[in-house]
C-alpha cells in the first residue's frame, strides 16, 4: 500500500521555500505521493478555511516535480468545472509527461458557491458539468499526441450517489476525503454495487484521511480515520489495507490556517508514522 501526504498550498505560512521543504521532507521520509488542493478565487467562503496565498496546483506541482526525483504528485482535488476541459487535459498530460509519468489527477465537483459565482460557473450544474468535462478530458487524451506518457490516472472524490457513479464511469480510483471507518465501509460497499449495476470494473480505493496524532486515545463513533494515538493510526492503516486500499493519503492540516506557519508539527507526525510502519 502506497502512502501519500496532502500538503497545504495555502495559508499565511506557505511560500515557495516552505513548499519546497515540504516536498523534500515528504520524499525524505519515504512517502510515495504528494498532493495539493485547488481553489481559483479566494472568496470569503474559501478564505474562511483556506486563506491566501493559494498557489495554483498545476504550477506548484510542476515546480516541485523538478525539485524531487521519486515522488508522484497529484491534486486532491481539482475542481473540474472551474476550467475548460481541454485546458485540464493539456495541463495534466503535460505535467505527467514532464515529470516522467509522476502525476495523478484527483477531481471533484466543488462546494464553494461564492467561488462558482465569481468564476461565472453555475453552481447548481456543477455535478453535470464535472461529468461532461471528464468525458471531454478522456476524449482529448485519446489523441496520442496529448497523452504520450501512457495515461494520467483519474481519482474521483465525493461520497454521494452521483459521485460514486462518476467514479465508476471515469475513475481509476475512488478518493473520498476525511471520513469515519463505518462511513467508508458503507459507501465502499455501495460503490461496488454501482459498479456491478453499470457492468464496469470496481475502481481502486485511495482515501485521503486526517493525520492528527494524539497522546491519548480518541474514542467515540465520530472518530475520523487517522485521528488518535500512533497505535490507532497504524491500526487504521491496517483496516484500510484489509479493505483493499492501494493508496492512503494523509492530511495533516486540521482546521486552523495558522498551522501553515508551523509545518514542523506536521512533519513530526509524518515522521512518527513513517518510523512505525517501517519497523
């Protein structure tokens, strides 16, 4: 099972040098994948959680790919309706080509209504637009000239019925974000039923889970995967492995944008997990 890290490409503590240090730290600890998120316009609803500066995912990952040798890079997740599908297809294929096939396109339909309005995109049509755009992206990649590196994997986020159908129809993997184990088990079973109904293969499982290591156990039905003692985190990884997860992405950003000014705390948690699983 591969392990990745969602790196904050936003917030008051984030700048080019910090992003470079993130990439070198993640690679140096032995993780396999580095991912970043996506917003285009930092409207008030976005800024409340993900304040400026917010570095564009394609630009950021292209730069970091040149600073590393082994990491795979990806988006978690690119908001598909924000851009023309042919632009997404070209940028993703180019990044995959320039990095030597080290790119994963994680996609989602989006949630920030004010940002949709600022971009002139119909919020109410975001799901349908996402499906249409993904179809156009795959069609564009059918042209060998735009898809030279053997293919860009698509990971589809979301847990709604529409998102699960989208995953089965367009994705190589399902990429849900931050969840409890019971929720994941229930939706994973539903996705397999959707795949059977569509007569299509079941995509791989590649969840993004929280990483918040605590000194004492976290209990209760609302405990998120990746939250708790180091023993709980490693047990979560084992549970995901038994479910068939091929990749797990840790998200060490909890909820306070000020955390971006203290990346060392996240690096310590990632180092503790890496040391534990390498025993």
